[in-house]
């Protein structure tokens, strides 16, 4: 291969790596529940939608740019009119619409992500803001440990009465229920040294050991991967999602999942950076047969062949 061939190859590889750097990640949301759900998205920058209907067995994919940070959750027992106005029994974002428009939710299982810019992505599943459905996060491609995570226990069935949402379709966090500094890790409790697990967060943690159970539960709850896509499954196979059974006609879904979480991960980062400082990647049992690095290598091989055989005909 002559110098001209190497120049062409270098230019082509530059554009490939540049594209990879700006392409971010694809998120695919899958509904394996026995009923329709209404996923919600809160993130920066805003993706294609902030809330939508997803029927049983349905899926929808979103492309997020590098540096995107946000969360996904499912709403259940929703009722919206033809103009998209309405509310949900669990996971409601309070916007009064199908689109959440930047509003968050409590008593909902969260899947949270911060995408790297040419570096690692961070992700978790959180019970910090409560629980309503089982959720699993699986990784497609990527390099690193890239551990799947989620929550497979039915926390609605074991939810203490003082945390239980009316109708039994969700379980609130102690912070949401009592709003005290020690439960919310605020004020004098706004550091890992002073904010400790409560009996309520320990109940969540024992059920879902990889999940965020309170704001500073970083060490066993945050996972990393580089250049990957992600599949978020609500009511994954093997979970015990139960149909709605409420006297007031509102929905109640009890699920089980297996996972990680951090509902207030942004607050923890802002407080003292402990979310990044105390990262634990966990044990990965997933094998990536064709991760991002392998794909790049395959493209490089193809480009070498192109530069050696095709380029001389068109450019030299």
C-alpha cells in the first residue's frame, strides 16, 4: 500500500470514528406487560417525545446523542382523551398530558443513563423514587463489563402499608412518603457520611441487590459500558407482573425484576460527586459476540482492502 492509499484510509477512518463519537446510543423500550403502558422520558436534550402509549408486546426505539442524560419509566392505568389530556394511576408525571414536558414522577421504577462523549456510559435502575413495575436494562454491543441490570422482585406485594400507593399499584419511597432530611439525604444529611440506609431502603435493597435504594447507594448500583445500545424491558420474562385489581377501577400492576437503580442520581452527583467517585461495575456474565471494537475492526479491514484495490482506480 503506497502513501496515497494510506492518506485515503486515514481520512475514511477519521470520519468513521467521528461519526461514532457523535452517534450516541439507541434506546429500545419494550413492553412485555399484560397491558398497555405509557412510557415517559425526562432528559437533556429532549428526545423525540416525552411520553407515549406502548401497547402490550410493542416496542419503540430512540436515538440519543452523546452526553445525553436522562431517565425512562412506565406509567400504568392511564386515561387520555383525544387531545392527549389525562392522568395515570402510577408513574404519573403531573403534566396532565400524555407528554410529560419535562416533569418527573414519584413511586416509579426508573432506568437512568448518562452517555459518555467518547467515554463510558453510566446506567442504573433506581428505586430511590419508589417502584411500580419490574424493569430490566440489557446491553447491545459495547465494550467493558456492560452488565445487564434490573429488579425482578414484586415490591408491591411486600410494600409496607405506610408506603403503599392507593390501589396497591406502586410503592413510594420513604423520602416521598415522609419528606424528612434523613430519608431524602438533604440538609445536614446531604453526604454519604451522614445519609445512611434506612429500614425502608434496606427492604428494597434486599429484594433487588443491584438497585439504587437510596441516594448514596452508588457502590453496588451503577454500571458502565462504552459505545453500546440499550434495551429497556418493562415486565421482562420471568417477572410476576399481575393485572390490575382495584375497586376504584384504576390500574395496579405488581411485577418482579432484577436490577440496579438510582432515582436521585443527579442529586447525588451535584452533592459531592460520589456517584462517579464510588462507581462499582459489578460482575458481568454477558458475552458480547460483536461489540463496538469488533465492528470497528471489521470496518478497518474492509477499508484496507478498499484502499489497496479500489482507490487506485478512482483516485490515482
